[in-house]
């Protein structure tokens, strides 16, 4: 009985070890195991690394004790990095969880078997985002681990590397391998459109949360503020005004005074507006346009605008990446809005572009403060395209959640309270 069993083991060892001694480097990239081999005089333990097909056959050889199969895998290693699909095939074939755990734990390095007795060169591959599927000269090497994969023992010459990852646009690089050198190759894959939209939607929700959520947006939309505004004039100069603003959705009232102490008022109802009798002179007559911009670019107004279904949110990352001026973009019809965020994911610099150029502008929000669980920027800067100077607004006092009626937004003829 022992003689028959030994004969079966020897036949299995010969079958699994029967791997060609060399391959064309342009067609395949075998690997050499990094595990320490033992019992070098045992052909079952000293053969070449197992390919996936060989591993399947080995794991199906129930006549070979589990201990012997485990020793063979540990000693000879694998010529591939097991992919999720390959693990699933093994599961379907009935491979035990203990054996699957062993297969996934075996370390490996990639090496080209050539006529030369020792390695000639190598590659250090880095891919972001990790993990990427790597193909070298058409042969799959599996995926990177923690974003990297070292390929050693390659013959000198030009090699073609393909980087792929689900949800990203694949990239290809050609690199020259030199003798006794490990050449670094790195790439950053760009997300495809579906992934960009998923990232955009996720990041926009984080921005909403950073401001105070939907309830916070509703709170910000109803505000009364006192401060100052510096507004550029048509002749390139600027005028500084003391400013009072009362604002809610579709309604707004602005009051300003300059050094002469004259009170100027502009009241908005939707897209219509009325001005006080003192609004005369070119600079003063531009106040409705200036106040309309301040109203339209209030933080709450911007966020409500971005929630319009016409806009599709896109981003390259689910969180801002270092060096990105604009982490988020809203694409809608004939206009695009690019949004840069601060360290707390609140809008900081916004670039609005339109197909005609009308309405294009850069808007900056800064000096946020927290009140009633919502974040509001004390400073607002608006620079429409084509303007020599823009509008700088600084609020010193801000109140939210006031229960106003439409009559509260009519021309008063006298200053608002505390103004």
C-alpha cells in the first residue's frame, strides 16, 4: 500500500512540476517564490511556482494529503496574485476556507525566466488609486498591493505596461528596462464619467453637511445683516458704503449710506425691484445691479441653485485632493460652476462660466462663523467678468430665522433697526 501511495504522489509531483523552463519574455512573465524552500531533494517541493491552472489541479488532488499540498504551495509560491475572480472559482470548486486563506497569504514577486542565469533588470510600478490591475506585455500580473508592485528579473528592452481599474480610464506606458536597474513607473488613473458623477454627488452632500445640512440652507436663506460694501464704479474708482441687508427667498431689501449720510434703498420682489427717490446719479443708479449680485450670490442662494436638477455634480475624488483649485463642478446646460473648498469642505472660491460670457464671475467666501448650527461667511467678494473692480462685502452683525412678512421688504424711507 505504501508503494502505491508513493507512486501516486510521485506522478502528481511530476505532473505539477512539468512547467517549461523558459518563455519568450514578450509573451509571459513567470514569477519566482519568495518563501523559503525546504527539502530541496523532494521534487514535489522544489518545482517552479504554481500557475493558476496548476494550483487548481493541485487543490483537486484529494489523494495528496492536505499537509503536503500546503507545504508545496508555501515552498514553491505562485506565479500570480490571486484576483477576486480566481478566488471565487476556487470557492466554487469546493476549496476549503483554510486553503483559500493560505493561497491569499502566499507572497510573490515577478521574474522573467530567460536564458541568463540571473535577473537583468526590473520595474517598480506605482498606481493611484490603489489597487490597479497590471498587465505586462499582454500578461496579467494581478493587482498592486497598497498601490505598488515590484517586477524583477526582466530582460533588457522595451516593455508595455497597462494599468486598469474598474470605474477608471485605463492607461498604458512603455518603459525601457536596463540591466541591473529598477526603473520606477507611476501613473494616476482618471475616473470615468460614472465614477465622476458618483464622487460629485457624494462630495456635494458633504459640502451641504459642512454648512449645516438642508435645514441650515433654509436658515441661511433668511438673514438680516449689517456691515459695509466697497463697490467699483464705471470709471475704475470705488465707493465705500455702510450697508444693511434683509433677505429671504424671492425678497430682499438693501439700504446704504455714504459719507453724505443720504439713505438709498433698493427693494426686490422676485426679479422686479424698486428704488428710493434719492437714487440718482450714475454710481447710485448702478446700485440695483450691485445689490442684485449680492443677493444672488448669498451662500444659501448658491447652494439652492446647485440643488436644481439641471445641474450634474462631478468630481475626480470623493474628498478634495491637494493642489486642486476646484474640487467640485456643477454642469448644467449652458453654464458650469466650479467650486473650491476650504479645509472644512465649505465653498471658498467659485468660478461661474456661461456659454455667452454673460453672468460669468468669480465669487469668494471667507471668514466663516458658526451660529445656530450653520456656517455663514462674513465676507463676500464678487468679480464679474469684464469688470475692472468687483464688489467686496463685509458683515459685522448677522441674524437668522426672522419671521418676516412681505411688507418687511418694502421701501422704508428710514433706516432699519440698529442701522
